[in-house]
C-alpha cells in the first residue's frame, strides 16, 4: 500500500521532532562525561544545527537514490 502525501508529511515532521529531542537529551547526558558543560539554551541551539544537517543529509541521499533508480526497469 502506498503512503499518502499527508502521512508522508506527518512521518517527516515526527521524525524531525523525535530526532531533535534525542539529540538534545543525548547532549545533556553525554557532554558532562567529556567535561563539556553547556546551558540548556546552548544544547537547544546545537540540537537545531544537528537537525538541519540531518535533514539536508537525508534529502541529498534520498535524491541520489531516486536518481539511481531512474535507470532501472
């Protein structure tokens, strides 16, 4: 069964929200282990940067895979 465009959007938004949350929580838990002490605001900003990079990476890879599928039957 094919996924509707609306459900694709819902999945993408959920993925971004979960990824952002995981990044921020991971930073809060792991950074002190390495002696890095950041504020919540700094963690939220870094999480945003990681999220933007992740979205760009995912988009580029998806486009590359789509392009590679065009030559196949």
